[in-house]
C-alpha cells in the first residue's frame, strides 16, 4: 500500500522526463506526417501516370478518342457514341 501513496519520481525531477516524452511524441508525429505526405505524393504521381497511359492507350485503340474529337458519353452501363449533327 505504501507504493500507491508514494509518487514515482519527486516532482522537481519529473519535469525533464515529461518534457522529453512530449518531445519524443512530437518528433514521432512529425515523422509520421512526413511519411504520409511522401506516400500521398507518390500515389498521386503514379495515378497521374496511369491516367496518362490509359488516355494514350485509348487514343491508340480508338483514334476518334483523340483530344480534339468529341468524347464518348456514358449512358447506363455502356458507352454511347457521341451525338452527331445531321446535315440538312
């Protein structure tokens, strides 16, 4: 029972340990946020490259999907041809 009543460290010496614990916590938090920022930027870059590769592949497979031509429109579950003007 005497262990529960006595403080673990005298209060005048515990301050540096508490400050050290907070410093370690903040450093770990900054490292974690830095790692997540690097992963996010890498994922965005890879996603951008994949989107560009997909666009290039679509242009190769379907030349009508070139940047200057009208884009196909989604209707329901399938791609529909873009509407074309009727010459009169």
